């Protein structure tokens, strides 16, 4: 499956691929990590409403299974780069919730010392390369990171995340071409939440199966259910195996859904409340794992309530840190600038 090209694969690989067995510990880990992202984003939304976060703020609520599942397929040293809907990616790769929240509030304790805000955070230690505000600009950067790894021969893989709206940008296909030409170890992850900035894919594009566009370059790929963290992990493992084998890039189109608007300023009037509620009730990624834990007797209601309390404490501590951390000194205006 990992060696088939998009042109040769008639159906999305995820439809026929078996879901691997999963341990109790792994299920609880997924539940904890997704819940951290959910509670963090809810708190960020509150702080934004209070005026403590300025500028743009794009929440990841509903899409948690995508990055948590794919991070489960990574190894130490693998890289990731994404768009401006990036808080979940930071938390999933191990960045400190306090540093992320403090950057949102523009404080010195933030990952970019309060100068980057929501869309521009980085962590050399966690191999997180942003956070990019220009639609699709991170995709060729991801190819470049993978080029460096191939040049060094270190066996690392880069995950380049972008959305369905960005998938229509020309630079994506320039990156596809170079990545396949040079057999770069990069997984192009299309987080298809179906609405881009506010236009349904049904209204914006004629070719709605984004992963199949790689066929023009001979790039392998598949579609995966992005509301199922186990399916995402399994697809991520196939993609990573393909890349590490030297077979070149891989495209994952992860079908997901965001519950909130494109950003905090988006009322999302392009869809009905009933549609959103139906997704929450029937397809929520966290509730899916919660159900598996309970029905499989891996955890009790009290166990899960204890996890929820623990996560809320982490998020509340991060929020307090983001308020108490001082604003950056005026001298910071002149640091980290290339002249």
C-alpha cells in the first residue's frame, strides 16, 4: 500500500486498511492529549473574548484527532510545520501549554517572547517550525526541511500540514513536483475541514479528492477519517514507512471538521447550527475514544473525570501564567532581526 501511486490506487487506502490493536495506555494517552487541546482552545477563546488575546486566533476544536494521531506515528527528530491553526500542533508535539498561551497574550514568557502571537511560534527543541500566516507558504518550507534531512541522510521525516483552502495554491504543486523529483521524505497532510476560510469545498473546487492530485506527479497517498484517532495513526504509520524507505513523499488527506469559525471573528453563517451539532453528537473524536475506554472497561467515569480535572488545572495554570508574565521589553524590538 505504501508503494502504490495515487494513480494506481482506485479507492482511498483507509477504507480497506485494518485498524491496529491499541492498548489501554495508548487510548488513555490519546484521550488526554486530545482533551488538552480541546480545553486549551476553549480557554484561548475565553481569553480572546476578554480582550487578552489580540489579532487573529484560529481554534483547532474538532480537529484534535488529526495531529494527535499523526504525532503517534513520529520518531524523535521528525519535523513538523503547519499553518496558522497551530496551537494543537504545538501541544501535541510536546510544547509547554504555558509558553503557548503566553505567546497568545503577547507576553515575554511566550515561545516567541511575545512578538509572534498566535500564528508565529517555533520550537527548536520540539522540531516545530511554525505557525505560518501566509496560506500554503509552509508547504514548500516543509519540502525544504525534508530536503535537508535527505541531504544529511539522518532518516528523519517532515510533516507539512495545510488545509483544503491552501490545497488550491500553486506553490503546493511546485512543492509536490520537487518533492517527488528528489524523493524527499515529507508527508503532505491536507487537513480537509471542508470549509477553508468559509467556502464549502463543493463550491470552491471541481476536484474534491485532494490527495489524488498527487497522481500527476506519481505521489502515493490516501484519504483517512480524521475524526478517528486510530485511523489517523495507522495512516500516519503507512506514510512514515513509505518516506523512511526512500520512496519519496506521501499525501494524506485527512477528512475532519472544525466546530468553530475559521477564526474568532468568523460567525460561520455559511453552515447551519444543525450541521455542526450533528457532527458533535455523532462524530466527535474525543467522545469516540471516551466511548472505547468505557465500553472496553479500560477506564471508569471517575477515571476520566480525574483526567479532565488534571487537564483543566494545566490549562488554568497556563492561563494564569499568560496573564502574569510581563510584556516584552522595548529592547526586544531589535532582537531576532536579520539586517
